[in-house]
C-alpha cells in the first residue's frame, strides 16, 4: 500500500512536472524530490515520556514554530496541491520496524569532493546520526568514472555534467544495499537529473527501497568563506528532508517546517532547519526516540558549530517538552 502510494506519487510528479519544465528551466529553478530517518532509545532521563504521551509532550513546543508563509507564485505550495500528513495519519500508514533500530544508516559518497565539501559531509553524517539517533557510516567512495555514459549527460543550459538519479537509486544503491543497512543516502557534488525532460533535481529518494540521493552541486562553493554556512545549512536541510521521506514522512503543511516542499533555493533557504512538532513526533514515534535526548544533543551540536540561535531554539524546546 505504502509502496504503491509512493510509486503513484513519483510517477504523477514526474508527469506533472514535465509540463512545467520549460518554466522551471527558464528561472533556473528545480523541483525538490526530497525524502528523509531515525532511531533511538529511551533513557533513564526520559521515564515520564512514553509512546502514549509523546504527541502531547512534543506539541508543547508548538509556540516556537511559525505558520506556513503565504506562498509566492513560484513557491512549492503555489504549484503543488499538498494534502499534508498529520501524526495520526502517519501512524495509520507506517509500520514501525524494531529491527531497523539495530541497523546502520549508510552514506554513499559519489564523485570528487573538495576539502570543505568533505568537511560538510562529515558534519552532515554527525547531524544525521543525532537527528535520527542512528549509527551513521560511510561506504567507500564511488568515482564518477564508474558511472556509465548512458547515466550521465551535459546540461544544455549550464554545460555541467549531470548524473541520472534513477541509475544511482536503482542500479547502484539498491543493488549494493548492505545487509545491515537501514537506509542508504548517496551524496554527490555532481549535478543530478531524474529524467531526460528535466533540467535538474536537488535530490530524489525511494521509500520502498530505502535509498536516496542528493547533490551539493547547486548549494554554493563552501571554499568561499561567505558561502560556507549557507552550503552547510542547505546540505543539512536536504539530508534530513530526504531521510524523512524514506521514513514515509510526507510534505508538511502544518507549520513552516523543513519537511515542506521547496521549488528553488530561495525557498529552501527560508525554510527552518528543524522539523515541526507533527514531523518531530513521527520521527520519535517510529524509532522510539527519546525527544529529550534528541533535543539535548541537537542543542549541543549547534552550540559546537557556533549557531547560537539554533542552540537556543533547542534549549527552549527541551524546557517545554520537560515542563
Ligand atoms: Zn520532499
Ligand atoms: Zn512538519
């Protein structure tokens, strides 16, 4: 049922966007096909938060979040009908998999990365491990030369090399899925396209196969100091969003939330880095994650990175959850 829904969604999305391709290409925009996971354990500090009261506890953080802003004409919600997905709907369509908690979240690097991109890749792995409370490991790098010519092209507008996402998802990641893997997320600095008719795509994932891929190509050059944080945040947002989709979390319309869709970089940049209470509850419920532990670790992570505003956000969230 879930698989069929996903396939239908993907196919209808591709057909739908074929018609808007010229428009998107003209404005150098893209559709983000994004998808995002998590695991964890209750700790002794979390004795009062149970699966039964998880929703109510996390809902206490609602005042920290903003409503979905009115979309501009090129924004995702102006061009897509999104039904949203409440936590209750998520529970009805998602089967928690206890075995998944014991497995590994693999990151598959594809192609070359400059030293700053490598640094961001390492930070992203750490961020994902906290966000989803999963063990994250890297698979050995796959060079672009190992990808067949039929799965690559030169973009006719940018003249940049691009890799076909469906090849990466189904011929590379799915066929080499390690036995102990919960999910595999491919990351490349090469630009991506999902079908011949598309200009490009930031990322794509398959819920059914638990594989996803995303690109840093259009996130700015992090070797330029002024671009570094922007590239970092774009990568974090995309990685967590993609993984959410792999866990059956649909696009969010409940709040201004990182699980909302993005049509272009400006919209991506405006999105918050965090998931809203509805989406956070889905993450914690699916993997029996302690929201206190996760929130505390996220606050520490942002403090170490020097993002005081985000550290403060998670500190406030933690207080509200424990109130
Ligand atoms: Zn998405
Ligand atoms: Zn949300």
